[in-house]
């Protein structure tokens, strides 16, 4: 018993020692970040002082006093040149580098010791809420975000919104990959309201401190200008302080805006979802007045609708009049026809009448819209583009997607080089290329080498040796992507086969997607799942011992299979 107590005491002492070393390391790292931040602020102040007109004027006068001839005689010309140069550099709507440097320096607010009570007393090694070591690798996003932006990003990334009172602490603890500054989050009724207004100097200081702290620790800061400039003037210094500025917004979140569960009967009259902007252009005002006025009644104006109710509104009507391209994409993703307000009033009335007479959209047309949105306009695609602009190349394997939900692996079999060549041709035909390809080539070393040589031009190929009916589980065990798709080069599938499956998965967030005879609906049975979670594949096929969400993209896909092909996995 005494030996066990001594061993327990030694283990406890070792744990306490490790915790003490970790705490000291965390304190030194925090002190180093504070020192780097103070150095950056000092350099900004020095740069602002060197670029100030007052200092330049003083230098000119001192030079003239020391050498009255010829510098004293040239003093009027030098002063005139300074005046002309200063007035020419201050163009309307621009902000001088000196003003930007002074703003970032003054808003640092590092006059105190820089100690942060909660951060200093936080136990090291604790992850932020919502993150765990067992979760799939993905982007971690933080910053100044609206509640709608958080709901938009949450399905594709770990989101930690920052508030003015805890921005410094959460920035250190969440381990973010990207720091987003959203322009609409600086409007009234938000926690960061008036941060760019002279009346809100305290929030402006906190915002500038957040940007400087993020850049000091090497976090890329991206400014998302998603509102017109007239709604939030004074954002020039924010844009100049960030690493990347984008005006594309955060895209369409397909898990919110999708055609799943469309009602059988939808409203046929055109709808304008929103409030008329009092600052809209005269041409746009003329167009909207021609179709939304009380005497016309061609378009119903819904007014101010909460963003949480927008998906249901879009799915309950089949025709919309839109002004914003982003809103039009969301409405199309929900399976509605959209007419953009453009052209002449008579032409707009005619286009609305033609769209109303065209009837509801079929699944083929809606799927075509979803494919284009998935590839370039979806939130996951925008996050990947932002990660590329910020230079985050170390998050994924070469050619991989920064968003883990978009990484999928093909699992296939190829007995020889001819079968591998056929597999290569079928994979290249797909509009959506997989992140990796895992091929089972049997136990023969010669066959594996010939298959690897035939597939050498495809990126991230793994050729394994395995014989037996459980080859699918063996391939899934070697795959790194969280989603896998069983593949058979002998089946004739359209070039949008993988794209449709991936788009359906992103819309439904289901555990397995296939063609179960229903059109964009959740089902209870899938005979041949085309895309499933990697951890569902075991030695006995797909593990269905736990409750799963199954989704059917459309009816049975036109596959011409060989009668000698082995049966595909069944999912019940």
C-alpha cells in the first residue's frame, strides 16, 4: 500500500510539474506577444511622426536658419512645394498613410502593463468551446461578425464571434485560422456599433487593438465589405489595416437555402422579399414603382422579414423579384424563379408575366442552379477562396479543400493497368474532382505497380493490396478524407454524378446520400449509397447500428452495370 501511495504521489508531482512548465511557457508566450504588439505600435507612431507635415515644416525651417544662403532664399519655393504636395495627396475619400498609422497607434491603448486577468489565470491547454481533438480538421474562424454571419459559417467552420469586452482573450484562446471583420457588423444595434464613428472612440480603439493583435500573432485579417459605403462611412482605415479586402460576401449557405421539403402548393404571384431602400437609384425606383405600386399590384412587397424566416419564405413562393444578386442566388437555391429588376418598366412587367406563366421549376433546372452555386457561390467555396487569398496553404494536403466537409475520396478496384486506365478516364470526366483516390489492386506486387503507373497522373493516389469482399472497408481505412464514394469504372454515370452527390450532401448534411427514388428528400432506406461518411464503412459494409440521416438526391441514376459486378453496399 505504501508503494502505491508513493507511486501516486510521484505521478501527482509529475503532473503538477508538467502543469507548472506549461503555465510558465504560456506566460512567456503571452509576454512575447505583448512585446511584439508594443513594438508594432511604437513603429506605427514613429512612422506617423516621420510622415507628418509639422515635422517636415520644422526641418525645412531649421535648414533655412542654418544656411540663410542659399536655403533661406529658397524657403518660399520649398514652402509652396510642400503646400502643393500636401493638397494633391489628400484626394477626396482617401485617407493618408500618416492618419492610418496614427489611428492604429492611438487605438492600441497599451499604456498599462498589458496584463490580462482572465487570460493570465486561464489553465493552459484548454480548447475553446465547440472544439475537440477528435473533431475533423476544419477552418476556425473568429472576428467581428453578425449573428447571421455566424449561422452562415457554422455548418462549414468552427466560429467564435468576438465582442468588444473579450476580443483579446478569445483571440488568444480559440486558435483561429482566419479573422474576419464584417462591415455589416459595425452598423447600429450590433455590439460593435459605431466603431468607425468618432463618437464611438472606445469601440474604435478596441477594434484597432484587435486588428493589431491579430497581425502581431500572425493571424490573417480579412475585411468583408458586404454593405454599400454610404451605410458605414469611415471604413477606409479598417480596410487599409487588414491583409485582404473582399466585396463578395460570405456566399449562400446551402444547408439553409435549399429545395428540401418544398410544399406541394406554392404561391404563384411574384414577391419582393425586403424593404424598399430610400436611397435606391432613380432608375431602380422607377422600375419598382411600376410593379409594386398600389395601382399596379403585380408584385407583393413582404417588407422586413427576419433572416431566420427567409428560407421558409423562399420555399413557399415560386417567383421573386430581386435587386441584390446575392439574394437572387439564395432564392434560386430554394427552387424559385427569379426576375432581376433591370431594363425598362414595360420589359420588366412582360418578364414577370412570362415567368408566372412558366409554372413551377422541375428538379433538373433546380439541380443545374445548385451545381453552379456549389462550385463558386456557396459559403464553403467562399471560405476556400478566402483561405487561398490569406495564404493558408498548410491546412490541407496539396490540392485539398480547406473545408473538411468538401473533401471526398473515391474507393475503387482495378485488377490491372487496363482497368486502371479505364478508371482514370472515368474520374477525369467528372466535373468535381475528388481529393484523393484509393484503389485496391489485389495482392500481386506486379499488379499494384502497373496500376500505380497507370494512375500516376492523378493527384493523391493510394494503391493498396487486398483480396476479398471487404475491399471497401480496407480502402476506407486508408482514406484521409471524411467522405468516401464507392466507385466502379464499369458503370456509365454522367459527368455531374459526384457533383450532384456532394451538392446534395451539403444541402442535407446527411450521413449518406444516394439515389433512393425520391427527389431531394430524406428517406429511410438507400439501396446503393453513392456518398457516405468514412467511419460508417466497416468489415460488414455500412454500419447502421446507430440512427443515421439518409438522403435521396433524385430517382434511380441511369447506370449501365455489368451483371458480373459484385453487389454494392446496402444501407438500411
